[in-house]
């Protein structure tokens, strides 16, 4: 219950914050990019996966994930990312 209370307070206090998106000429309506890398994290040596989605040239969603296991190659990291 505490998290939902924090979320409602956050939403109430940020109603005036807005993002402005503009349609960029010649931009595709939707583009998505993703990448995986083996042992990218210097501290844990775990593989990472990240991605970003653009709508008309504007970023609308992104993510970065550190996998729970160490991979030996980029292709193995990409396989782990599919699971």
C-alpha cells in the first residue's frame, strides 16, 4: 500500500511537468534498436542488454538490463537476452 501512496503523491505533484515531442521530417513512424554485450559491467562482468524505441524520431521508451549470469561471448549474451 505504501508504494501506491508514493505513486499517487508523485503523480499529484508532477502534473505540470510535460514532455514535448515534435515530428522530425523524414523520420520513421516507429524505430527500435537493441544491443547485447558480454561482460560489459566492469564490476560484475555480467552481460547487459539495452534498447530504445523512437516514435517519429523522439525517444519514447528505453531499457537497460544486467543479466544474472556471466557470458563468454557476444553471441551467448544475445542468446541470454532472448530468454
